[in-house]
C-alpha cells in the first residue's frame, strides 16, 4: 500500500515574521506522523513584504515545499481554495501561518482520521482569550443568528484548521462559487467531522488583517451566502406595515363618518411617510445585497490568479533581468 501524503495548505498574507517559525514548528512534529509524508503548499496571497522571497528560498532548500503566488491579494478564502485545488496529497490540512493553529494537533488529527470513521477532523477554540471583548460578543451573536436562520450548521469557534480526506476535498472543490464562505461550505458538503478542542492562542508575531468592520462585513457575507431568511424578513415587514395601514385607514374612515372628526396634523403624516420610506429602503438594501452577489457570481470570474509557483520561479527570475 502506498504511504499517505498529507498536504499542508498555508494561506500567507504578509507573514515574513512568522514563516520560518512556522516551518520549524511543523518540521518538529513531522516524525510523529508515522509513515505519512508531508508536502507544504504555501499560498502567497499578494503579500507586500518579503513573504514570497522567503517561500522561494524555502522551496530551494526543501523539495517538500511548494508554493503558489497570486497576482494580487485575493483574500484568505481564495487562498484556501487555490491550496485545496493544487494539493497533491490524499489528505489535506489547512493551517494558518501565524501558529494560532497548533501544529502539534496534527498527529492527533491524522490518528483519528486514519483509525476512526471520520472524513474530517477539525479544531475548535473553546475560549476567545486575548480577543477584545466587543469582538467576542459580536462573534457569539453572529453564530447565534446564522444558526437560527440558516439550515447549514456553522460551529461556534470552529477554525479553518482541519484535516480532510481526498474525497471531502474533492467535494469542496466542486463548489465553485465566487463568494466563498468556507465555514459554511465545509459543513454544507456533509461528511463526518470530529472537532478537537483547544485553548485560544495569540499570533506568534505580525498582526491580524481583520479589523472590526472587515469581520462585520464577512459575517454579513456569510449570512447572505447561506440563508435567504433576510429576504423573507423584508417581505414580512412589508406585509405587516401594509396590514397596519389598512387597519389605520378603517379607523380614520370610521372616525370621520361616525364622529365627524377628520384627523388633523401633518406631523403624524410626516412620521409615517419617513417610517415607511425608511423600511422600503432597508428592504431594498437587503434585496440589493443578494442581487449584488448574484451579479458577481454570474460574471464567472476565476477565484484566483497565479503569477508564480516553485516550478516557474527560476525562469521567472531570469526573465525579469531583461
Ligand atoms: N490571510 C490571507 N489573505 C488575507 C488575509 C489573511 O491569506 O487577505 C492568511 C494569513 O496570512 C493567515 C490566515 O489567513 O495565515 C489568518 O489570518 P489572520 O491571522 O490575520 O486572521 P485571524 O487569525 O486573526 O482570524
Ligand atoms: Mg491568525
């Protein structure tokens, strides 16, 4: 029987400070993987620092290191997809470069996927220590909301750090949507996943690229990608304000006809017009979000564009001299 090959997919965006540390840490746990060998597949997501140079050098000294370098920053979702698509292993694991995903969990994951009947072993943070409290609060609310309105289960605290069988990776690759929300996609494809729990860790160096607002936008994108409940809510709002207006019209008519008391005052009218106008814009906004997503999908653009890999790296450098 052929030995297993585990592909380690590592999305990297401005990670010059941590790449070497990361590589050394993973090298340390290599022996614990039994007969399985590993390949690194770094995906340089348009970094503006020395990340690509470090990857070139790593690939030169270690033939197990491969890399893909994008033509610009396409985002972590695109980087993960490119990694999965180009991984050669019969098992694939996605790991952040900043060592927030502990490499020492990998042997455990491999053991479970080999000996138990799971297709995927994921990881879950059991706490959010070291994170700003406001962010934790909104994160928890996000998981509550999305799990209530979406049929796809999104596990709270689950990281993208997961070891998958080739079968599951191929299933994930079948989903070629442009607006990718991997947390949902991994769960949507099904298969049996076991979650290992661990305490949150902070980045070893460098800085997170997520600001509060980018996380907010990411959550909204996740909701739009995996639920159409907001659309239903907007029609519900429309319907209820219509019913209220009919009831009010009847009340006004009765008051005028029976009590000869026409309603006066334009203040109330202005308030009502503003309220209804606001609701209409709000619902249009929701609608627009979905139409915008459909628009982007219908363009059918590639999810990422590769500029350089370890295979054309030398040619590339020679060409540059001219
Ligand atoms: N990342 C990426 N492209 C981006 C942003 C981030 O490939 O546009 C990578 C980054 O290099 C890291 C991982 O995604 O390996 C997670 O990023 P980060 O640590 O900033 O996020 P956090 O851990 O705070 O969620
Ligand atoms: Mg991180």
